[in-house]
C-alpha cells in the first residue's frame, strides 16, 4: 500500500540555525485502524498554525495491510503501528529543517489515533 507519507505544516521555514525552534504537534488520525487519512481537510493546519507550532499529520497502513496477523514470523501484524513509530523517528531526525524542536514533540490524535 502506497500510503507512507506525512505532512509538515510550519508557519515559517527557518532562515538560519539561530532561529528559535517551535514546539511540534504530531497528529495521528483515527478510523478504527481501517479507514482515514492524515491528509483530510478536517485535520488541516488552519487553527494550529496560528499557535506558532509545527504540525505534522501522518498516514499509516490500514485494515488487513496494516493489522492482519497470521501469528507467524513472516506476518506478525501491527504494521500500521510500526509505520507510526517510523514516522515519529522521521520527525526526530528531520523536523528541525522545518523549524521544529525535536525535544518538544507532543503526539495526539482521535479515535484509533
């Protein structure tokens, strides 16, 4: 499934390394682990971007592609949760390029997120 993308919304790209880094909010969408998207207009940056934060919305594998488990080594399940973990690692490594502070990250969501 080609869904492993994330969106970064920032009020301003830093112009120099001395610019103050902003707090980061990472939103995990809900949908009972079977539907939904971090790309939804509902989860856009309109409100939060006015609060001087960097907002990240993520996507992850859903349904059988994300959570099917055959209880075997080849298909242990929870790939959707592993995608979320990978997205958080990406944020830690890269968010400063978008003006975000990797030491000040808050994870939030709704429903299954």
